[in-house]
């Protein structure tokens, strides 16, 4: 396999899907060596098969706003790979998504889910609907229309969606309600559900907590811990808020957060209760932070979060948000580790720069796998019709993140001792899926 040739061909077959090409490019660059050393992969044309989704479902989502005006959005579900279990992956509602976005996210999800060690295949979906500025009733009507089509394709043993950007507890509730009405079954068809109707403890916190647990594993490997560390982060959504919460519980200080309009920098440490009130309760803008903390700084340049002097950087917002210039700033400021809370937030040139400068670079597949891991645990609890305690779930999450870290060490350690987590995560995830695909024949 020649990565360049392979990517050129992929781009020709699937034009206009830049994010998907980028995600595939990162994986094949990492697995080139192991792929070429094992001719059984090429003999069944595994690479061409693994980049082709099992199926893509695309549909019209008509809905009415509060004034009675009719709108139409596009709905997507990519059922990418089911070699390890039912398709599993979130739904994203954001105006800037396209087919290529969902293919990149679905492709990444295959390997992330493999890394958790739980029986889950990879999928992803969502819509170009923008929940921002919509009333609860409008969001409900949209979710009901979206599920009216999606319910034909999903099920607890087939495909189990969850939340992602723009899809939180409110949306999962509306989607689950409509599924129950159409299917006439109460079953674990979505994860991220409310605690009183099939949800798991720690699911809401899982991605952020897991991100901090694996960062802690990295620090322990370097004889250190979170206590006293300075953390720069982006985002102010589900992942960012609970990553910040865990950092603070472990004695670190979070100095920056952002939303799509701008960022705040608070050298006294971010007031997380206030951020929760602004973002979770009031669905407001991060700029409002200044009303209670006038000494904090606000900037419309979201990249300013990376200009803070920090030990750890956690990009938790969206894809390609941390570029080469920001990576240079982090290295110059002595940052030791960048762990991706979001999916593919660090651009490829920035990843290469961080690796070259021997900064720990933990890719999203490994670093943010805690969310889907607890989703997998939610599926197990639903199947057994019971609910584990918060302590039980948190212990399992801890163990899963530790195992993922070990896999990265196993496949990513270089002779000089430096660990290439990007390679480690990609090789570990790929081998697991590839072996399952070979065992299951030409499907
Ligand atoms: P949310 O919708 O809860 O939050 C996203 C946050 O990022 C919002 O605060 C949003 O701002 C902000 N944001 C969006 N674009 C930008 C930008 N360009 N610059 C700065 N901030 C921005 O989503 P999640 O927290 O759930 O997801 C964040 C990332 O984590 C995504 O990449 C997602 O795929 C990934 N992820 C999420 C998991 C989960 O369990 N939720 C699991 C694994 C990965 P605003 O409020 O203005 O919209």
C-alpha cells in the first residue's frame, strides 16, 4: 500500500469530502508499516473495503416553526462498519455539516469504538439543522420529523445513536419519545438518555472525564499528575464543561474556554459554575462571563485560547480548530501534552509539528473515547434492565481509558522512548477491526 496513491484514488472516487480524506489520510499514514508487513490484509483488499461505509442513509426532514412556516433540512446516518458490533456513534445537528463531515466522523468512530474493547461498530449521523435560536417546541418538532425516518434504520441490536454537537439531553429525549411512539417499544435505541428512563450515570460527564483520565495516565507515565497544572481549553459544551470539572477536582487550573463567537481567558481560573449557568441553563454566549468577572479577558479570536501559557491543551470544540500557528505557540510556551476532546481538532500540519517537537499528542480516537465507552456501558445496562451506581460506572470508565492508554504505548512507543499516540491508537484500532473483518469473510 502506498498512502499517497491510495489517497489520490480515494479523492477521485469520493470528491468534495475533504474532512473524510483527512481522517483516512491520518489512519493510513499510521498503519502503512503494519499493513505492508501483513500481506493477509492486502490479499483481501481490506483497505478499499474499510473506507467504504456499509450504507449511507440520507433523507428529507420537513418541520414547521412556531409561526407555521415550513422548513426542510437534510438528515444523514452513515452505518460505516459493524464488524465488532451494532453501529454506534452520535448525531450532530449543525448548519455546517455535509456528507463528508459525517463520513469523517463515522470512519473515526470505527477505530475509537474498537479501542474501548466493547462490542460496538462505527456509525455517525445528524443534520444541517441549527438548534441555536430555536424554541424548545421547534426543536421537538424537528427531532420528531428526523426520527420518523431514522427509526426505520436503527434498533438496540442494529444501530444505536447518541448525542454530539447540538444534540444533548433535550434532543435525545425528543428523539427517544418519538422512537417509542413509532416502534411501540421501550428499548435502548439511543444512549445519553435521562437517568429515570434508561440512562447511565456518568454518561453526561464521560467524554470530559475520560479525556482527563487519559491525560492523567500520560502525566503519570512522565512521573507527574494534574495537581498544579495550567490547562488551556477550547469549547464550552458537553465535553469542555466536564473536562474542566474533572481537571479542577484533580487540582489543575483551567484558564480558557470558548464558544463559536469568541473566548474567555481568566488567569484566576475559570468559574465553572458560571459557565454551566451560561451554557447549560441559559443556552447563552460565553461573552456573558465578563458580567460577573470583569477582570477576565474576552476575545473574538477563538485561537487566543492557545496563547495562554499552559502545561496541557485540550481542544474540545470542533474539527480543525487548532492550527500550525497555535501549535507553535503551545510548544514555545512549554505545553507538554495536547489531548483531543473534540474529533480531529488539530490540523495535520499542527499534529506533525507537535510530534516533531515531542509533545504528547493524544488523538481524539483515544482521548475522547470515554463518551462512547459509557454509551456502551449504557447499552449493557439496558440489555440487563438494571442501573449500575455512579461509582461502578466511573471505575469502568477509568479502566477503559487506562487500557486505551496501554494500547497506545504498545503500538506507539518509539525506540527512543517517545510515544507516538497517533500511531499507537490508529494501529491498535485498525488491527482489531481488520482481524474481525478477515474472520467474517468477504462481506
Ligand atoms: P456541544 O455542542 O455540547 O459543544 C460544542 C462547543 O464548542 C460549544 O460551546 C460551541 O459553541 C463550541 N464551538 C463550536 N465551534 C467552535 C469553534 N469553531 N471555536 C470555538 N468553539 C466552538 O458539543 P460537544 O461538547 O458534545 O462536542 C464537542 C466535540 O467533541 C465535537 O468534536 C464532538 O464530535 C466531540 N465529541 C463529543 C462527544 C460527546 O459525548 N458529546 C464524544 C466524543 C467526541 P456554541 O455554544 O457557540 O455553539
